[in-house]
C-alpha cells in the first residue's frame, strides 16, 4: 500500500496564520495559484486523451466526453 503525504510549505502555513497580505503579495499568490491550476488542467486533459476506451469506462467517462474535455483550453474550467 502506498501512502501519500501532503506537504505544506512553512511559508504557506505562515501566510494563513497572520494578518492579510499586502496588495502586491496577495496578487502574486493569486497569480501563482491560477497558473498552478492551469498547469494541472493542461496535464490532466492531456492524460485523459491518452486513456483507452475501457479505462475511460472505468472512470465513468465516454470517449466523446474525454474528447470534449481535452479540447478545452487550459484556462477553461
């Protein structure tokens, strides 16, 4: 059995435990989160397109739905 551990950066924990961030820092954090979401979407959609039909059925996705999802741009939810 594989155990996954979520690591929280001490910097992120520090941010959550104190006063609100200054405007520029808040914008920088929001931008980093947005870019990270975009990267994850892009990676997930590419991986989805690589799955064979029987694997798509296992996760409850039709080939058509997989194609539609993978054709979305990374910024589209």
